[in-house]
């Protein structure tokens, strides 16, 4: 028995190989997007490294069969509701800037930024 099959047997969660291959291809496309963002300068090396590691962790979960697919049909409706709530309370989503990040870090640490 290969390592993948052994991992699935231990977990007792045998999955459809076609489904796993499809998920792996989706993850490969996600990696391609991450790499393209890095080349365009949209992500720095650290962000690219972390995002790549996250995708590799997801790949391991898929390979071992330790996942459960859940349908998520409500995503667009939930986002619309959040926007409506922001408009109702007068708050709007602001882009996350370095200045905002520094202010939040100062608040959390109780020390001024260096």
C-alpha cells in the first residue's frame, strides 16, 4: 500500500480519487495565481512563501483524505448583508494601509511604532 493509501486507511476516510485529483488541480491553479501575483509585484516573498505553505498544507489534507466538502451557496448573500450593515451603521470598508496597520500594532502592543 502506498503512503497515500496508508494515510487514508489509518484515518478511515477513503475518498474518491477523481475528487482528490480535481481538488489537487484546483490547488495547483491557486499556486499559479500566487506565483503570478509575486512576479507582478502584488505579493512580496514572505507573503508568497506563507501562501504557498498554506496551499501545500491543503494538498496534504486532500492527499490524506482528512477533509469534508461543504456546499457554500450563501457566500454572495452574506457579503451583501455585511455591506448593507456597514451602510446602515455609517461604516465603510477602508483599504488596509501601512498607517492603519501601524496604529493597530501600537494599540495592541501598548508601545509606539519604531
